[in-house]
């Protein structure tokens, strides 16, 4: 089973090339970056969980 984890600027050092908005119509220059507190930064990671693994 896989689960989706969403990272924001609160979770990691922002990297524009890894953000989910890099290829969409989000206006990064007006809504994101250091001058805007990285408010639009979002990165999604899909984590595969192996079967039989105990959840802690």
C-alpha cells in the first residue's frame, strides 16, 4: 500500500525545481519564494509501504 506525503516549506528547505508547481500555471514569482515566505511551495512524495510491516 502506498501513502502520499506532502511537504511544505515548514517541513524542508524549499527547492524550486522539486516543487509540484514547477510545470503548472501557479505564479511562483508572485506567490512563492523567500520574499513571500515560500507560501506556495509544495512537494508530494509517494511512499510505498511493504506488506506485513508493522505500523508503529
